[in-house]
């Protein structure tokens, strides 16, 4: 498990170098750690619209290991709300899951949103969700569902702190339906 975590960490770091990531998000929960890099796809492929994100969720507790890596693509923009700055996106995410000896993957569809009040835009509310049925799952993974939300405060324009909730659920291997990670998380989000 340690070799897999180290390998994926190096892979994510190398993949992000040419990407000039716009956002680095690091969060911790009761017994999990999450890391995400996101930014415009145009930094990777010229004249290509949308947003990329790569991420990792690690739950290193020996009785319930979890390693989830993903790479995703979203088309996002202004959602057209009148009294709030609302951005939303729809897209896909490829997921790899390694958990207690079982492994597999999935291609999930989903989306995200971010809302800010125009007169007090340092405070934000965001949420996301992704789902993969058995038809788009591989290996020991039969279904996948992940959703979450957060309230953030921009301490400075390029650095925010947040508190949120994340729930990751699978149907995986002999374990059946498993809640792999659920709970409150705190984090920082840096833009550069």
C-alpha cells in the first residue's frame, strides 16, 4: 500500500508540473487526507475549453485502507443566477480504487457548483457529486457514488479555508456496499 501511495503521489506531481495548476486543495478528515489539483484545460491543451482536476483520497488506517485516485474533466461556467454569483459544471471522472485488497475503477458522471454573494464574495458555498453504475465500473468495483459540500472563507483572495463534508461509497469485492469515507473535513484551497 505504501508503494502505491508513493507512486500515485509522484504521478500526480509529475502530471501537474506542465499543467500549471490553478488551484491546490488539501483537506483532512477524521482518518483521511485529500489532495486535489485543478485548473483550465487550456493550460494543458491549447484552445481547449473546460477544467481538469486530478486528486487523491488516502485513508491509511490499517484496518480500513483506502486509496482513491481520479482524473476528471468538466465544462463549467456562469449558471445565470440573478442574486448570487453561481458557477456550475458538468463532466466525467475516471476513478481508481484500492481498498483492503480489492481494486477496480469506474467512469463516473457528475458535476459541481460554487455560489458567492456579490456583496460579500469572500464567503462561498460549494458542492459536487459523481455517480458510476455497474455498467461503467471495472474490476472489483460495481458501483461508485461520491458527493460533498463545503463552506469556505477567503482569508486573502488567493487562499481560502473551509469546512465541509465528503461521502464516498462503493460496491466493491466481497465487502459489498461500503461507505469508504464519510465525515467532516477541514482544508485549505490555494489559487496560483
